[in-house]
């Protein structure tokens, strides 16, 4: 309750600063007050527009994020566990991860069209390398003494992996997924700005064309709240795994 109360207080102070800035310092229709944005959000929620656009973006993020994590986790475990695999795959990861997903939007549209495939591909791309690198770092960070202790107790390679290396790597995996989730939000908005028929990014683009500034701010606030919620869930997951599934000592 104390944590939730502090979060509520933090959000209240944020909206208070926003209100003061919009009513005293920047009196312009281009910077609407919070209450105007809230009223617009209620209007969009009542006619179903807000839920439709939000669910479209969340569906794409969930599909691409799950796919990228499903590829990145085993890939990172292999890279961190086997030096030969690391040497073979490092050129791929170190080359491709420096090409931003936003630079591939045009290529994705050419390959997959403006449907769901292009957006999901971009989310997978932006997720997989972050998760892979963090997972590999987690495997490499396992203390050798813990592995030797497990071997001295008779543990085989499979048991060492399941009960020593993997539990120690889980916080790194969740941290990588947490970072990848933030990038997923950035990528999906950029992709929807360029090629999409719905979604929060498309909502921002259409609102810009008709100068619906309050509607733009609704989309921005929704993105911020969704990102905050996702980040808290991953942080709590990291603390839970770190506390309950500690490696063999």
C-alpha cells in the first residue's frame, strides 16, 4: 500500500505540474490542460475508439515481444554456455543489433505489406537482440565456485544448468525483457506512424493531420501508463525470482 500510495502521489505531482504549466506558463491550444485530455479520453473510451486503438497496438507488441523473447532466451543461453556458439553468432548479433528497427520499417513494409506481419516482425527484431545479450551475460556471470560446488555434490551437466545456471540467469533475462519492452513501444509507434490502419501511432498521426492536439495527448498518456505498468510487472518479476530462486551456494 505504501508503494502504491507513493506511485499515486508521484502521478498526482506530475499532473499538477502539467496543469500549472498549461494554465499559467504555456496558454495555448497546442498544450492542453490535463482535464481537457481526461475529458477527451472519456469521450474516446465511450465511443470505443480508445479501446480499439489501444488493443491493436498491445496485440502487436505482445505477439512480437513473445516471439522475440522465445528466440532470444535460448539463443542467449547457447551463446553464454558454449564458446563455439558465441564465436559463430557474435558477428550476427553485434552487426544486426546496431541497425535500429525504425530503419527497417520500409523494408518490413516491402516484405510483409502494411498488415500485421510487418509490425510484428519489427517488434521481434527489436526484442531478440536485447534479450539475447542480457541472457548471455547472465550465463557468463554465474560464479565458477557455485558450479564446482554443484559438481562436488554429484550434479551432472543437466542439473547444473537447471538448478544453478538457469536460476542465476533469470534476473538477467527479465532485465533484458524489461529493456526490450521499452524498445517495443518505441518501435510500434514508429511503425504505426508510417504504415498502419489503426493503433496508437496511427491515432497520433491522424490527430496531427486534423490538429486534434488533445487526442494526441490522450495517446501519449495511454502509452506512458501502459509502459509504466509493463515495467513495474517486470521489476516485480525480477525481485520475485531473485528472492525465491537463488542459485546453489
